[in-house]
C-alpha cells in the first residue's frame, strides 16, 4: 500500500510540476544586422518552490503560420531546474555575425545553425515529452507545458505577444514570471537580458561605471576581483582587463561608436553599452 501511495504521489508531483515551468523570454535577432547578441536564445523559468526535472522534455519552434516543427531540442538526462531558476538555451547564430557572445548559458543547441528563430514573428511550444508535433499541425495541444507566439504567430495562449527585433526580446513582465495565460498581456518588448539580469540583480546594482559616454577611458567600480571585456558590435573581443575594486578600461584608441563592456566576477556577469565620442 505504501509503495502504491508513493508511486501515485510521484505521478501527482510530476503532473503538478508541468505547469510550473514557463517560457520566460525569447530573442530571435541573434547575429542579425545590429544585433545585441550573436545567437538567438530562449529562457525557461521554474516558478515553483520545488525543483523540476525536465529530462526528456522538448522545445519546438515553427514560423508564424508554419506547420513544420523541425527546429527542436530534447533536454538531456539530469536537466533539473531549481526553484526560481532561469534556464538559458543558446540557439542559432545569425549569418551577419553582429553582436557579442551570450554572457551566460545553461544549454547550447548543436549544431549552431539549428533552431533559427525570427525576431518579429514565430511560435514556441514546450512539451513534457520528446516527440515533436506532427507535421501539418499549426498549434499542438498534446503534452503542452507552455506555448508562446509573437507577432503574427498563430499558436498563442489567448493572443500573441508583440514583435521583437534584432535589438529587443519579448519577455514576461514581473522579471520574466507573469503568467496569466495570455501572451499579449504577459509579454513586453525589452532589451535582451537572458533572465540573468534578474538572477544577478544585486551584482548589477553593485557594479558602477564612471560614465557610459567616454573619451579616453572608463572606470568600473566593483568590490573584489573583477574581469572586464570590451567587445565591438560585431562580437569581436577587443580588450580584456583584470583588477580589484576599480578597473580602468583604456578607450583612447577606439574609433567613435558604440561598444559593449562585459563585467564578470565568479559566475555573475552583466553587459553594459558604452558610447565612444
């Protein structure tokens, strides 16, 4: 009797956990002209108070009105999302190559040319099994944990979220967590943040820049050992500087324009845009 109870409890917990993992953020402009990052990405979020094992679950993308779900990923064994965790999935890189590498990822889709999403319109479904939706299906209904459509995507929860772009993502409101089962209400258009801005909120507040409009140098203030990387908008690493408490990044030789500064400490990181005059 005890074994039956434990078995049924396990089934109940598994079923209850399905709706606790949501698609939190989508960025489909990676590597396109003017992109912030070189790769597309999707962020999942575990909104429950317990860990959720998503081993064998799958994520699928199709064009806005498409019926082919060939862009798919199945999560490997021991893929467990802890309570409140943002899980960043690195997807395809655009052909232009603009942007900087993603500062933090949990899973990288391979090969890098697969799972190529549109920034302005599309649809995603998260399933609790490994089977892709049947070809010819515009909006699957079986085993769906969560789904998001944006732009003119035809498989939303209630209504589609707004369109993103090469410089913006669509992200759930309230730090990527709002879930009223209406994409048009839950999502907003923001600068792409990979969920990590929420995880590293205290680190973001801790790091200070002397200015984001610079001439000869910019000083970065942070307590403890800090790594600073400078990228151009094509994703090329131009300079790396290490220091403690205060790091000075020499920008005197840079051409006028926009650059990205990545500040890292241990497993935390933020990315800040600067303008060289």
